[in-house]
C-alpha cells in the first residue's frame, strides 16, 4: 500500500521526475514515428513495385533486346502456376508536348490487351479507371464527359448535361434583377482602368472590365430566352464569382444520381477486363475537337492526325501534381486534345543506333498514369508495344546475309510474367517458379540454334520482382535498421537520464528510506517503490509517447504540408523517396514491442537506484543529513 | 569475537516477572578510518512487560547504538538479543522488519517524519506498510479511526491534513509518538525524545510518555542524558565505557 501511495506522492511532489517522463515520451514518439514512416515506406515500396512489374521478369542484358520471345511465352504459359507472360519494351526517348515542353523520358511499350494480367498498371490510369471511380463516388460529371459517356460508351443512364444546367424561372428572374448591378460593376471596372498606375494592375482591370461587360450582356440574353436558357458550367461559375450565389453551383447540378454512380462503378470494374481495356485508343471526341479547332487544315492532314496512336503519360510528364493542400492540379482540359511527338532511338542487334539517330512519331495523350511511384510518374510514358517495337527496329525484318535473304526475328527487351497465388505473394514461391522458367528460356534458344537460327547476343536474365528491385529495397531495409538503431541508442540516453534522476532521488530521500525501514518496510518493499516509480514513468511516458506519435504519424502529410507552407522546408522530397505522400500507418505489433521495451527500459533505469535504496542500512540512513 | 561471552555482573534485578526483551553481552564497534572504536563492550539488559527503563549516559557513549540494536534496527557483533524468546540473529531480515512494524515503536530526537505525507498519513505509515493495497482499502475506516483517536489523544485532531513542515517541534514529536503507537507496539523505544525541544515542550512530551506507561502499561525504553527526565522511569541504567550500570 505504502508503495503506491509514496510513488504517487513522489510523482506529484518531485518535479524532477517529470523530466524523465518527458524523456521517455519523446523517445517513444521519436522511435514510433521513425519506425512507422520507414516501415510504411518499405511496405509501400514493395506493394507499388510489385504492382508495377510482373512477378517474374525476363530481362535483356542490352538495349537491343532478345528474340524468340513469343516462343518463350508460349512455353512459359504452359506452366500451371503462370497466369500470363507479356513482352515489354523499355527504352528512352524525347517527348515534345505541343512545343510547350520537351523532355527526356523513359518509354514503356505495353501490349494493351495483356498488360493487366501481369501487373496493376490499368489501375493507375485516370481516364480509363480512376475517373470512373470518382464518378462512382459522386464527383460531378461535366457536360463534355456526359456526352462522351453517352455516345462512346452507350451509357443511356447518364443524363445529358444541357437539361441539368438549364436555368429555372427563378434563376432567370434573379439574373434579370442582377443585370444593372453587373453593368454598374463593369462601369466601376472601366473607371478603375483609368485610375490604375501600375501596368499589371491596369491589365487586371481591363480583364475585369471585359469579363463584366460580356457578362452583363450574356445575363440579359439568358434571362430573356426561356428556351435556350442554358448556362454552361463556366458561365455559371463566372456569374457566381462576380455577383454571388444568385444561381446554382454547376457542380451541384452535375453530380451523378444513384443510377449514374452505379453505371460508373460497373464501368470502372469492366475497364480492367482486358477485352474492354483500350488505354491507347484516343476518344473520337478528341479527334473531332481537333478537327473543329483547325477548320482550315487540309483534309489529308486532318486524316493523318486523327489516325495517331494514343500515349499514356505519367502524371509528372504533363505536370499534374499535388498542390500544398494535397489537391491535384494541372489536369487541364486541353491535355487530352493535343498531339505530342515522341522520338526514340533503335539499337540494332550489333549494338549500333538505327535510323541515323532517332525515329519520331506523333501520338495523342489518351490517358495519364499515376502509379504513386515517383520514379515512374515523373518521367515515364507508355505506348503500344508493336508501335514502339516498329519504331525501334525490333520487329521481324527481312535482310540479306551472304547474298541470301533471311528473316531477322522480332525482339523485346523484357518479358513480364504473372504468377498465381500462393506463389504470387511468397518470396520462396516466386524463386521456385523462377527456377522453372530459367531452363525454358535456355531450351527455346537451344532449339532455335538447332534449327540454324542461333542467337549470339547477351543472354536474358530471369529474376523475381524482388531480385530486380533488390538494390533499392536492400538499401531501404538497411537504412531502416540503421536509423532504428541510431534512435534506439538515443533512447539509451533516456534510460541513463532515468538512472541519474532516480539516483538523485534515492540520495535525496536516504533519510526517508531509513524512516520507512524503521517502521518496518522490507528491503524488497523499498526497492519496489523505486521500480514501481520507474514502471509508472515508463507506462505513462510510453502512453503519452504513443499518443503523440499516433497523432504525428496520422497527420504527417498535413504537418509536412504545413511545414512547407510556413517554414518553406520540404523534408520529404518525392524525388528522393519515390512516393509523393509520406506513409502514415502504424503496425500494431511493432507499436506493442516499442511500448513494451520503453516500459522495461524505464524499469531498468530505475533498477540500480532501487537496489541501492534497498541495501541502505536503516541506522546509517537515519543519520544521513 | 564470541557471541556468548558470559557476563560477570548483570545490572538486572533477577526477580521480576515476564521478560519480553533481553540483551546479553552486546558488543558493537565502529571503524573510523584506520582505528576501530569499540562503543559497546558487553551490555546486558532484561526488559519486563510494562516496565519503563531509562538509559542515561554522556553524549557519544553509545546509547543510540544500543537502542537500535535492541530495536532490531542494527545488528550486534557480539552477544545476543532475544524478543519473546527468539534470537534476532536467527531471524530473517523480513522477520525483523515485521517485528519493527508490529511489535516495536520508535521515537527519535529529530522526529523523522516523511515530509511528503500529512499528519494523518504519517501516523498511518506502519499500517500502510503492514497491509496490501486491498486490505488497507477494506480496513480503511478502522485504521483511520485508530489514527485519528491517537492524534486526538495527543491533541492534534485539528492538524490532520497538515504537513510536518507546518508543525512546531512539539507537535511533530507528538505525531511521531502517534505513528509509533499506531500498531500497538509491545515495546516503545524513545531516543532522546525531548532532546530537540525547549524545557516546557519537553515537559509536555515527557508527560505524554509517562501517562502512556502509567495508564496503559506501555513497556518503554528511553534514552536520555538528562538525569531529571530519567527519574521518571521505573529503573535507570547508565551507559559508561561501553557497559551498562545501575544508576546510584
Ligand atoms: N555509523 C557509524 N559510524 C561510525 N561511528 C559511529 C556510527 N554510529 C555511531 N558511531 C560512533 O559511535 C559512538 C556512539 O554513538 P551513539 O550515537 O550511539 O552515541 P549517543 O550516546 O547516542 O550520543 P548522543 O547522546 O550524542 O546521541 C559515537 O562516538 C559515534 O561517533
Ligand atoms: Mg544518540
């Protein structure tokens, strides 16, 4: 009884003990945050990389690639554990987006119909998948999208945008009443132009004036024409911006109803089925828009333009990014309606550049991909496999050797192989499958050599996805161990601090210990006071540490954004850490371990002082001054 | 040094009843740097139920040391102490702790109260140590009643929630007495209980001790160097040159 009582009293009266409490709290917070962020980072890394590559990858040793991949895939797909094998070309190129941006990019050639069988690439697409999910979750569908959904996808449940945006009688009334105010504002803006001295300010005023003059006329028009009283989203927003909420928010009007959401959800799932997955197919509407915006162009030119293939751009390539509030910005309207050119350089089997240095081709941007792995999203574009293969000179070719015509086989740079569960999620399982695939590759090449078509280039390597990312992941794993070790060592300081503070308290309380013993406390009882004291500090300290750590980890991206805004520091640079968000989850088992260790460490810190207190001779303790 | 050194001259009269505490040939020395100071050179004393014994002696003669040994707070180097027929040296340290808790009560010259606890809590200390948290909870009422009764008798009922630092010396010593009596000790040890007090207050404390002895038959061993105070006792012994002698 007296132990609890005294622990409580000492905790309240000895302020110095709070320092050790604080030390425990800080250490627990620190270790929790570091472990959670690093561990979450590693986990994100694994999931994303695994999601982006096949389970097993056959990879060429050189840019010129390796041949007979179709024969290899046919053999590999005979393995019962394998779901599919997909050839992938990886190379580098130069992209020019409508002369707005020219940049070097990594280029992947994906066979559209098969890639979804070996990785999660389709789920990274915006137009083909994620946008559907957003609609399914209730995001407004704007009129142009509604048109496309109705006409291109034949979704009749999607209501046309026009009627949804039609003005009500009440709104028309509001507009009519607001016309004089708009005119007055326009007049005020006109006068402001004359007053402004700064050229930039003047420009802004001119802009305002033009907007308002146009708006006042348009409002009158809208108010007067009951049959054609549709305000498009832009007009509605402009009126609301200039004159307040006198008419409805277009986004509210355009929100999908339940039937529309269900249709969007169904379509999102359907997207992923390979038959309807056509990510490289630019919508007709875009071509039509191009045609409409270039009315004077020759028909030949228009025809050739509308035949362009589609390209999927990583979000970073087209400058779609998160702003400080974490919202995506930069998904501009014109993005999917402009042609871009991509120049790639083919490498022949002899390792020489083909086509004298580059092959240029025009594409539409048919979609954007956000894999969340910054390395990919920042500078990767995806194009159809066969198109890229042709541009690189890797398709089957006729040639002459010693005067005789021969066929050079088509080449690829990689084969990505998907594997069924349970091998899919097991490192050992994948290694076993890998060892089955290796001999198949060799067998195909030997067979071809026997038929007189030897391949003399570098042999392709067969690796599991973990092996091919080993450099990255090994480095992260080591870094995590290192950082955890370092912070663990710092925590030893906390244990030492507890030791010192407790020792101080024991020395200071020597006489009290003598008193307690003279009234009959045993040595173990006295030791119990200080061990209990340490345990209480450990428990309360790690409890508080957990609380603070939890709050920090769960709000780490907000905190980071705030740091960036207020102090202009960006600790988490996506360029370095590969992800554009900081991991914010905690693993319960790890947390339990850390908290347990913190409590034990606090008790250990209190152990020596406790033993000293227990050993004190009561008479000498009483004589202590 | 042999524990069983026979004692030639015992100052204890042999004819009274029921000895509860007996010390035989107690020896104790202290190391002071290189030299060893033999403080107790064979002290013997038998304490009977209900007896009030005063031990007198000059400062530094070893009175406190003897008291600590008899109260199981310190250990002797030669000789033996028996309580109710049991030898201290044969007991575990837990057993001796139990004796200090249940059978003995101590009053010190410098009060020795715990500064963090209030008057009531200081009084309850022995009970807190004796009981587990649960049994203290369940006996709380009775224990509090006992402590408050003691404090009332000592005239401290209005000071229950005060801290020792807010009390006068006399009041502190009365709290110490209440604490010592909490568990109804069979023997009360008092080491110069008035040594730190003025004459008037010392007188009041002596009255309390005397009354305890007279009214409830409390067995008391008191150390003092004040001959006048020692007179109150049934029996006065003098510690001189490491030995106990009967006062003349
Ligand atoms: N722990 C110790 N270490 C060294 N010497 C000690 C120790 N305890 C007591 N002494 C010595 O033993 C002698 C007796 O001490 P003790 O406290 O018993 O005397 P006392 O008779 O109670 O004196 P006082 O009347 O001043 O209280 C003294 O000389 C003291 O210096
Ligand atoms: Mg003394």
